[in-house]
C-alpha cells in the first residue's frame, strides 16, 4: 500500500515540475528572456574565439623553425683564451654570464673536476664564450668587457675567476683591476672605450646561431679537420649539470672520435 502511494507521489511531483517549467517559460519577463539569450550567444562567441586561438597556436607550433644542426655549423675560436692542449681533439665551449648564479655554481662546483680529469690530462680544450643576458643582468656585459681588458694585460683567467667569485660585488671594476695588480689607467681606458664590445657581440651572435638562449650552456665539439682553429658541435649540455652528466657526454664523444686513450 505504501509503495503504491510512493509512486503516485512521484508522478504528481513530476507533473508539477513540468507544469512549473512551462509556466516559467510563458510568464518570464521578455527583457530577462532576451538577456538569457544574449548570454547564450556570448558563450557561443567565446567558444568560437577559443577555437580560433587553439588553431592559431597549433599553426604557430607547426611553423616554428627547426633547431639548428650544431654538427654542421663551424665555430671559429678566434683569439679566445683557452685552457688545455690546443691540439686536443675535443673542445668544450662554455657560453656563460658573469651575473648568472647557475654559471657561478658551475665554476665553483663542476669546473674544477672537469679541469682535473680532462683539461689537465690533455683530453679536452676548454674555451669560454661570453653570453651576457643583458635584459636581466645589467652588469653582465661590462663584466665580460672587464675580463677582456684584464686579458689585454695577461690576466684574463685571473679576472674571470675573480668576477665569478664576487658575483654580488662586481662593481667598481677598477677595484678588481687594482686587486690583480693591473695598470688601472690602461684598464679604465679599455673599459671606457668599449674596445672589446664587438668581440663580445660576436660571441652572442655565435650562441644565437647555435640555438643557445640560456646560460650556462656547453658545446661539446670536435676539431675541424680542415681548420684547427675551428670546431664543429657534437652535443649541447644545458644548465649547471652535475659532473656525472659532463663525464657521460665527454667520454662518449672521446670514444666516438678515437680520443679516449
């Protein structure tokens, strides 16, 4: 008996909902009804625009240029200061920024291990290319100039190490010059005239050509058979990776190029 009344009640309630809905549709204020319809049209327009944006993003991704092939791009080492045997078959080029904290970490934690195992044993030539990220590191370009100007007096690597050790106190530049015993008048003249600005810009252009856009980035390269002062890339190591990552890439490159003895 109770069950029958339960079903009767359900039917009555259902009819009430249907009739109420019809009544709402018939009695709704025309202005409110138009606003509801406008909202629906707005939703459809938003959906259409989102679809167009999605299609545009997909088209841009498809049209994005492919990463450059570092294996076929010769890199001219020019007059860059180097460490290690100049005849080493393998070269490691570091693209770096004197204000970059990750670059500083690499110099402090990983570079000494690389020097000991590969550079000092004649397996690897190490070269530094300047890549100051000017948009976020306002002193990085002048820091690169400072190392070049110090190099003009035979103290490139000393200034290099000093600036990375003092990343939070890069300026005044003349203070570092005095600490290294440089001719400060000559150093200041070099800094003020921008003598090495063009060479630094050339390093930055090389990085762009190789598709390098962050620091530190390292190019593992092999000596060009046609020109001992040029190298061709084998692989890129991006970021301040641990020594184990460098060891894996370098050992693989040494073995592949018959230079692992």
